[in-house]
């Protein structure tokens, strides 16, 4: 007979059985996996799984939320049952060979009635009562992008300001000195009401209600090639109404360049309010960062050629696009291939594996990956406007160019005539382009024009300028 229980003190899942001791035991999730410590032997054995892990050389944190396969060869797991247990770092339940890991929010608060109660408190809160900033990046799935860079500059220029970070669970590492608030928890609702300033890089969602004295800085998350919001193909009154309702919640919009300023104003009907054109804070690291330290954290040997594959998401599919075989690409180009899925595909796919392939979809900071890479392979992603800060070569793998440009999204300019690197349609074409080092000189003029238009303010000091403006406007005080 096999049994399961939770050790609350140690925050571990313990599975015990009789008979031959298993050779291995694993807990396997979409973006993390842990091995059990196996003890015993002879008549009984015990597998102890930690419910936390250190990822990318960072601190040990609770496992990301999701369904995990319990894999113990030759063990009968059909009868395993553990009811929902809420621990300090995670909430866990076991049903057969599946462990369901969640954020440590009391289940009572996750019911419609519980959330309605918390929302009622939020709406009744006086608001803006703390000299605090509420940060959120990509709906709490990560702590990165422009909000993270602003957080770092703010901690230096105004260290007494309280910094809350909205996270989906406690597997998301937050900056030193900040306070994590799990989305939907009582602490999350209170912090969102009490903070004087909210800094986000996507829509606010979850029935946001502005409080008197509260301000919202929308940093957005990329210079657009693909059409956004009101500019998307097709007439959809509900979408248009939602866009206008959302943009009216913002007080200030941050743009990487004047090109973005013009587009974002119109795409979001953000008229009559300020747009700060200061470069992107997230790109400061591309000027000031150390690629050697990042490569070491990823386990990449010195001297290796590193290719980063970072496609955007598709409106007509939920998982990351799979236009390359990363293991074959690594072999044919004698490179380490980093695979970076879009933030919208984090919850729907599993990490890819293979010889000299590292799936970095769950890596917290895209800018660090851009810094570590020798070349970028992308398609229509705004990452192209960030990577150009480095001056390193780019390749555009676009087998669905006609469909994406003509039907799915549409572009603001002709990528084929302006791209600072070759457009290829197959992996074989990509391999050939990567082998042709002469293309860099062939695209040098385009690359220079691209940087002049899109990266003029990406000088390593964007976050400092943004924080200076925040303080000057009195949104928060030192």
C-alpha cells in the first residue's frame, strides 16, 4: 500500500510504500521539477519531495503553481489522496499520481463569495493611504520588464518608499526589500487600494477602481510592429469599449521612442494625457549588465556561441510557436540554444529539452537573456526593438509572414524592407544565414537607421529618468 501526507513544518510531500525501494522519485511540472530524497529499504520506503526549488541560481522558493506528475517507478499511486493543505509557501493537494500546487491563499477567499467580500473591502477602502508603489509585470507571472527596472532605481533614489509586488504565487522572486502580495489574497486587495502609485506593464484587470489621490503609470511592454488594441483587424465593439475603459485608468504612459508614442496614443485613445518618451528602463541592463555572470548562472561554458529563440505569441493558438527543432539547430550551428516562450504561453506549455538546449521561458528577466545571447532569432516580437540596443545580429524566422501580416494582426511598417537582419522561412534557411557572417555588413546601414529611430533614448539611464519624473510629479515622496 502507498500513502501520502504533508509535513507542514518542513513543507514537504511524503509518499511511503511497502516493498522494494524505488530507484528514483520525481515531481514533474510544466516549468519545474524536483527529485525526492528516498529513505528506507527492505520492507518499507519513503520518498520526501521538497515543495520548493532554486531556479536559475536564485534563492529557494515555493514551486510554481500547476499540476505535477508524481513519478515513482513500480509504485502504485492510484489510491493516493491528500486533501488541500495550505502551507506557508504553497497550497497542495494530491489525487492519485497528480499533485496540484497552488498559491498559499485560503480556499475560502477563492470562492466567488470570498472574492466578493474582499472586493467590497477594496471598494470601501479610503485609498492612497501609504507612500507605496504597487508593481505588476505581465499579470504577476514574473517580476521583470520595465516595472522591475523602475523598482531597482526607486529603491536607490527613494529607499523609504514601500514597494509591493503583485505575484500569481510565491515562486516568483521579488526584488530585495519589496513585499510580495499574492493576487486575490486579502493582502493583495489591500495593497492595491492603499498604494499611492501603481506601475504596471499591461492591463489592470480584476475590477480596478481608482482611489482619490492614486496614480497609474502604464509602462507598456514593447515598441509595436504588430497592430494593437483599436488598430487590430476586424470591428469588435466590445473590444473597443474595453480598450477605451482600460486606457482611461492610466495617468501616464511610458514609450521607448517617439514612434511608439504616436502609435500608442492612437491605439489606446490615450489623448490629452502625458506620454513620457524616456527609452525603456528594462533596456538599461543591455548597456550596463555583465553577460558573463548571466551565462554562468545558466550553466553555459565560456566561449560557447549562444542563440536565443524568442518568438511572439499567436492569437490563434495557446502554446508557443514551434518553428524550430532546437536540438537540431544547436547541433548544426555548434551553439547553445535558449528557447524563450512569450509570457502568454507560460501557463500552457512545458519546458523543452535537448542536448545544448535550455528552456528559459520561466527565466525572470528577458533583458538578461538578450545580454547573454550572441544572436537573436525572433519573428514579430517587440524584443527586436530591445535587442538592437546591443548591436548584435538578428534573424527573423517568419514562415507564416503572409498569414500573420495579412489576416492575423497586420503591421505598422513593412518588416521585409526595414528589418536589420535577414528574413528566413525554414530552419534550413536559418542555419544557412547563421553560417553567413557576411550578412552583418550587408545589413549595417539598415541596422544603423533602426537604432537611430528606435533606440535613441536607450542609454542605460532610462529608469533613473523615470523615477526622477515620478518624484518631481509628487506621485510619491522620498
